[in-house]
């Protein structure tokens, strides 16, 4: 494994533990894909730093346990926006 990959993996792991952000947010922050972030956290990090990997694993499991709630909330917001746009359209006509 290249040194820059090891460094990125550790930085991503530390950032993830500090902020508890989602994989999507971290991917944008570091300029890599969600797949890369996930692979760094689940496959590469345990080889590099087992203690940090255990902390990351707990947070990932928590995120996985609430993802249905996040998805439901996102859908709710989406339909509220659509309903709001229709109200604006009705008013402006």
C-alpha cells in the first residue's frame, strides 16, 4: 500500500471519529468517492490502526442502524419542497 493511501486512510478515520459525519460528507470533504472512503474505513484502516478502526466500526454500525430514518427524513423533505413549489406556482398564476 502506498504511503499517501495510508496517510489518507488515517486522516479520514480520525476525521470520521471526530465529526461522526456521513460517508458522503467525508467523500466531498476529502475529494474522493464514497466507495474509496468506505474501503479506507472498512478494509484498509484495520490493517494500519486497529484501535482507530474499532472506533470507526462502532460509528459506521450506528449510521447503518439509523439509515432508514435518514432516508425517510430525506423523502419527507423532498415532498415538502415539491408541495411548496406547487403552492408558489399556484400563487403566481
